[in-house]
C-alpha cells in the first residue's frame, strides 16, 4: 500500500491500477471511497474481500456526469431533475438498471437497481475522467466500522488491502451521501446525509418519504447491518458525565456537570472532544467520525454524547450516532 498526494501524475498511476483490476482509495467530499472498475467483476470482488463486506450489501457507482450515468441506469425527467440540481454533490440516486447494463452483478448484489453518484471532489472527478469507467466505491473502511474522512483512516483500516491511497485532504462533508430512491412520484430517503429532507422539498416542492431509522422495516440492505461502530459504548443525549466516560460534546460546556460533582470544563482536555463549540451542524458532521476514532484510540470504553438537534443536517448526524450506539 502506498499513500500519494493526488497530483495529475499520481491520478494517472491510480487510473492504471483501476484499469488493471486493482483497488484505489479516493477522496470524495463525503468520505474516502474504495474504488474499483465497476465493469470488472474480479476487481469488484476484491472490494468485498478487502472490506469483509457481506455480498448481500450492494455498492454504489460513481460517474463524472449524468450522461455517463445514463449508459447504465434508466433516468426519466424526475431523476434527471435531481441530478441537474444536486450533481456533482453528495447525493446517491437509486435507479433501475438498464436491460443491457454491463456493470458487474456483484455491484448491485442481485438487485434490479443501482445506486449512482457524481462526486464533487475534484480528485474523484479527475480520476473518473482519466479512467473513463464507472467506479464502484463503498466507504474505504473495514465493514461495520467508522467511515474514513482522511487518508490515514484508510491506511489504518485497510492497510495493504488497498493498492494506492490518493490523499486529497480531509473530507469536507464528513458523512456519507444522502441516498434517495428516485423512481416513484415521491422520493424516498434511504439514508440521510447533508442534503436534507428540507433541501429536497425546497428544490422540488414534494415532501420526501422517510425510509430510514426503522430497523424493523429496512428499505436498503445496508440498514440491516451493524454499522459505524466505534469500539467504545456510546450513551446519547447525555446531560452529565460519569467518571468512566469520555465526552463527545456539541456546543457550550459551560454548564455541563459531572455525575460525581464539579464541571466538565475542568477535566483534562483529552477526555473531551467538541464537535462544534459554536453549535454549527456542518462543522459537527465534518468532525464526527474523526472525533469518534480519536476517543476510541484514546482507549476510552464509554463515550457520552451531548444532544444534537434533530433537524436539518442534525438528522443525518443522529442517524449515524444512533446506529453507532446500537450493539
Ligand atoms: O458518500 C458516499 O455515498 C460514499 C462515498 C465513497 O461515495 N459511499 C458509501 O458507500 O457510503 P457505502 O457502500 O458505504 O454505502 C452505500 C449504501 C449501503 O448502505 C448500501 O446498502 C446502499 O447504499 N445501497 C447500494 N445500492 C443500493 C440499492 N440498489 N438499493 C438500496 N440501497 C443500496
Ligand atoms: Mg460504508
């Protein structure tokens, strides 16, 4: 495994690895992806092996524009409007596969649909252009663990299982893309992300259906699986801190108390990481996975998490936290 800065020469190296059937970790604006040529079944199989991912869990493909997407999936006026409005960007559309679609069946795990996304990160776009093949890419982490938002996270999670890591800075959004089933009259959100239900309603005047958050009625295979799991146990909506807990804070710590008396603000700094002192949800999303990793690495067995408002981008943050807390 090697980590290289994503300059044009290294992007060319990465494209050669992809075309010869290897795996490249690429930066995207959401999280780092583990990419392979989606047309090459053997290469796609390597993704499942490297992540230890169950083969029932389909992958999404990445394309550089809508025209490329239309070679593989059926797009109607509605789905084109989604693509025009939100691509390139953190939105994955679930669409019907074309009858003659050459994408490996492993990608869609036998489903008649495929998730497609056009990433906004310039390195991902360049890599897609130079390769000129659709890239299957799940998050570049071992299955079930936290998604990587920096090149080092990929190296730590996958090591030599990836041929090359293209380093392109910290992921700006920090949460995986919003997934929408865009085939019906009413769009269904299968995974919340930084494009919120309100953003979708504002763009199209239709209130999307919420298809996530109910483990008893999964709408996407990924919802069935243990996910985003740090090693530590999480306690959500904490209003005070126990002696054996580290704190994942959000907002001001001025009045946060210790169960045993005293104030959190007087504790040693390494026991507390703040997602956003000013209570900014965008900052919190971008730091969520990195902070959880850091507290895990600090050896804390229990992490208390302060309340995060459940609106706008907070919906996606709370989705990840709720799933990370589930054992
Ligand atoms: O932001 C992202 O989407 C990142 C970056 C790398 O693009 N990718 C990502 O991929 O998060 P992954 O594989 O970690 O998550 C994709 C999710 C899975 O939960 C999977 O079950 C769901 O998408 N999915 C994929 N294809 C699907 C389909 N045809 N129908 C329903 N759900 C699907
Ligand atoms: Mg993932």
